[in-house]
C-alpha cells in the first residue's frame, strides 16, 4: 500500500469506528443504561476491537514505510 492508500484506509476505518461508538452510545442513552454498562459494551464489542487492531496495524505499516 502506498501512503495515500494508508491514509485513506485509516481515515475510513476511524470514521466507521466513531460512527459505531456513537450509535452504541445513542442506543444506550435511549435505553437509559448506566455509563459503566455503556463503557463495558464499547470495550468488549468485537467489531470495535477489530477496528482498533486494524488501525494499529495501519499505523505500524505507515511508520515502517516512512522509515524507508
């Protein structure tokens, strides 16, 4: 992947992650869940965990490319 592809991928994944977190937050508010429960859902959501891993991998790849 070139630098622009990496930037775009990071931007898209980050944007999707934020939308997903917002959606979980809004549903939690509608259901009047306690904040601890909402935070637990965010921290244990498999999709969010995968997105965080993908962002870390892209960041590592970006750093390794900038060293070249």
